[in-house]
């Protein structure tokens, strides 16, 4: 599982000594491609006429680049070659370029979804292929990593499509294709963790584990690395509360809550007695795991502060109202904000700890549709439509 998202530097493919194997059954096409590379000063260019021939070549030579024909008439075809770097760790540094016939141009998005370096027309001449390779080299020279060069190429594909429906179909095909490959899904999970999208990552882990139980150990390693727990069923581990912001004008209540969160393992606890002080803490680019507030603050209801919290980088963090002043008519307003939970004063320390633990665990890994709904609403209110769609799609799977 190490370096599952490791980047391949573009310099590998700009190096004229890189090993290249052309998998093409038609000798005239293979020879034309080889000639383009040789006359561009590449020195290690091999020709294979089938997937098995290519595998033998890869096994006996240091190959980093495969250029493959569709091989649609063969039992083993270009899809098998595209899967090699995804599923065989020893060959994870190999990139694959695909030649397409007019009848399989529509599969372009699927090739990219499988990690293709580039897509080229198989109806080629020396000059047309030379132009395409020159364009590819320019993209490679413009970026440090292969992924960035591929993104530029794919962006060009998107920009060339003006039909919205075609773009949506392209996106759906990309996502669907990525999801079908366990190795790709492992990459996606780690990418979600790195992007702090833990909810989506956990849902992906559970789904992938149900379909591929043989990946249990790798999934547990990922979960342990990013969540601090190897329990990939409940994801229960140390409570994910390291930074807490408490707003309460009563110093004794601040101290009481500080004691509660200290026992729950919080490392940074900021206590404020005014809204201004709490807002300043939010503006310091700190992201708090939990925010606790009194409901009535010098004649200002706590919802004004909570709305401020939601609009300043804390759309997904749970907020707890610790108060005896919440009235029944306030509940509708609190429900509209989403992700806000009420702790009625007075409550014993043990009861508060139990309620906080259960609520935060459920918030970090929602079990019911309404939990997801609150997350989606908060993200939508922050103007992040794509993120809301992602949460919704994850829940519907």
C-alpha cells in the first residue's frame, strides 16, 4: 500500500533511453510508430504483436511506456495492458498510450479513466503520429508529473466537447469506470483522505470491503493511517476531537466544558466569553473539530454565531448548544442550520461525555439518510455544489 498515489515524473518519458514497447499486430503501423520514435532519438523501442508478446518484452526489458493497439479481435486486448500498472505493483511505473480506430473513439474517456497517458488515432501516417507525439512531449515538458500532463490532455478533450449532455456522459463514464477497478478505488479512497473527505472515504472503504474482502488488510492499513483505527466496519477509534472552541460568558461553565473535552482527549481548547472573541478565533484560520456555544449571548441568540461558524470554514463540523435557554420554538431554526445538537443544562459530566461521543461518532460516519441530508445542506449553503453532489452520490451507492 505504500506510495499508492505516487506520482511518476514526466522526465521518465522525456528520457530518450526510456523503454518503449509498441503492441501492434499490423507491421506497417508498428514500423511507422517505431520510426517516429527512433528518428526522435529514442533508443529502446520494441515491437510486440500481442499482449503475451508484450508481457514477455516487459519481463525481459526495463519498460516504462506501452503503446497499444485496441487488439479487439484478440482474447487479450488493450484493457489487459491498461490494467497491468494498476494491478501489478512491480509495473506501477508503466504508462500506457492507446491507439484507437474510428469505431472505438467513443471509448476515449474509459481509456483515461484507466490511467492512459495519451490516446492516438490508429489511422496514422508518419507525419500525423509525429505531430501527436510532439504535442505529447510539449505537455510532458510543461509539467513535473505525468498526472498533470494527462489532466491537461483531458481538459482539452472536455473543452472540445460543446454538448452538455455529452460532457455529463463523459463524466459518468469516467466515474463508473474508475469505480470498477479495485486498484483505482484504492487510489480514490486515499485521495479522499488526503482531501479531508473522510466521510466519502469511509463509505468507499465499506463498499469496497463488501465486494472485495480480500482487500481487508490494505483497507485496514489505510483506515489506521488516516483515521487512527483499523476497524473498517464501525471506524470507531480515538474520538476525532483535537481542537475545540467554547463560547460561554459563564467562566465556570467554560471550566466545566474544558474538563469534559480534556477527558475526551482534546489537545487545544479555546474558551471565549464574547461573540467577538469567538469570531476572531474562527478568523485565525483555525479549523476546530467541535464548537460549543451558549444559546443566549447578551441578548443575541446563538444562531447568529452558529451561522457565522457555518460561513467561515466549518460547514462540516458539529456544533453543540450547551444551554438551558433553548425554547421549543427555537428547534425549527436550529434544525434548519443543520449539524447542531442541544445539550440541556444542567447535565452531568458523564452524560455529556457519552452524548458527545455518540453524536460525534455518528456525525463523522453517518448511519442514516437524515445525517447525510444535514451534511449536504451545510455544504450547499456554503456554495459548494460539487461537494454536495459527491456526498449524495456516495450515499446512493
